């Protein structure tokens, strides 16, 4: 199984996703913002990061670029529920920047587990 870090600014979603991953046998933690996620990644090395794209302060696209630069071995699953600009293809941009897998919200637990499995 994999060590997975979940980064999501929603105080319910991040911990929920970490519990789903833990129940499936992964070692998972959740943090609530990008800067905290990068600090955690430096202290708790992981194989996979699952990150939301649209977050205040440091968004998921910035997180993807920082991980690619500082931890190129880490696999990334980017997730997005869209945004205020409907024409913006956030998951496409995430792939271009280096995400290995993407999820469009809402998604199922099975979708999450498959994405983490595919990314690993």
C-alpha cells in the first residue's frame, strides 16, 4: 500500500478522503492548505499526493509545480469541482503541469482508490 497525503481546504473533505484511503490499507494524512501540505511532505515523505485544485492562498496548480520541482518522484492526483469560470479546464492544466491522474468532483470512493492505485 501507499503513503498518501491529501490536501484539501474543505475541513470535512480532506479528512474524509484520508479515512477512505486508510480503510483501503493506505497510510494517509490530510492537511487543509497547500503550504501546510508542502511542509508535511518534507517531514512525512509519501508516494502519492491527492490535492484539490481550487483553494485559497496556494492553489493546487502551484502545489503541483512545487512538488514536481522539489519531489519529482511523488505521484500526484489532482481533483477539482470546477470553479467560477466554467470554460477553465483546471484538470487539463493540472495534467499539463505534471499530475498523473485527475478526478472531477463529485467522485466515488472507488474512483479515488482507482486514481491512487493508478498513480502509484
